[in-house]
C-alpha cells in the first residue's frame, strides 16, 4: 500500500531535485521476474477462490513467497535504497514467521482505521489481530494510513522502510548524470525498472 504512494512521491522528488526519468530505464535487477512472480502469487493467495482453499497451507505459502521476494532484494543490495528496502522486508518476514505465517495487527490501529475490531474470516488472510501471545508486536501493523485517503490501511515499520527505500532508489537513480552501472552479471536474469515498478502491498 505505502509503496503505491512511495513511487509517485519518489518520481516527484526526483524531478524537483533536477533528476530525469530516462536513467530509470538503464537500471536493471537480477532475478526481477522471480520477485514479481512472488508478489503476484501473494495477490492470488489472498484473493478468491484460492484464499478459501489453501487451508493450513496458507501461512507456509505466504512465508515462502515473502522469503523469495526478500532473496531477490538482497541479491540487488548494491542498488540505491535496496539496503533500506531489505531491512524493511526482513522486519516484515520476522514478524510473519514469529506469528505462524500471519502479520500481527495492533487492535487499536485496526479500530482507528475501521471503527470496529475486525476478526473472523472464512478464508486465509495475511493479517491477524495481535494479542497477549503475539511475538514481536512492535514489528506488526501498528500504524494507520487513515481514511478518507485512498488505499487506507494499517502498516508496519517494515512497510515504512520499504516505501522510504523506494523513494531513495528513484531519486538517486533519476539524478544520475552518467549511464547507470548495471547491477547484473552476464549470467543473471534481468528486468528493467519500469516493469518492476508497474506491479500491485
């Protein structure tokens, strides 16, 4: 969710800082299609009809797909902002693994967002209300992106770092005055930035 705000914000800041859109086309990621596949899989995992069918396999599939995306981020750690993004992704993964495959959500944050505690769904979801037995609650969804703003939701410190890292990447890349140095090897699978950015949180 925050990433969908971070991208236009990064583009705007980059332009105001004297950057250009063109250098973004020269940046490439190793294993880019793997990360996008992991994200698309998560979209399917939390949507019907798959969400109501995965049953007990849901948490494991969520952890595995999140770990795959993190692996790709770490593989590209030398790119601008990727260290911040990897820290955020690692925080989120730690909270998810420590709580059985779901991200804990602070009940107060959920009430602030919806006006009522939301719990009890019949299909797999990536979030569960935090309670007395929640591990690493401070890494969970403790903050609120309020209504009536579009895409209002609760979010974590990890999400915040991912968004910040995306802004850093866009601004620094846009301000490059020489062709971007490729962060790929000849044997690596690469993808251009615009295709990675054009995703779907």
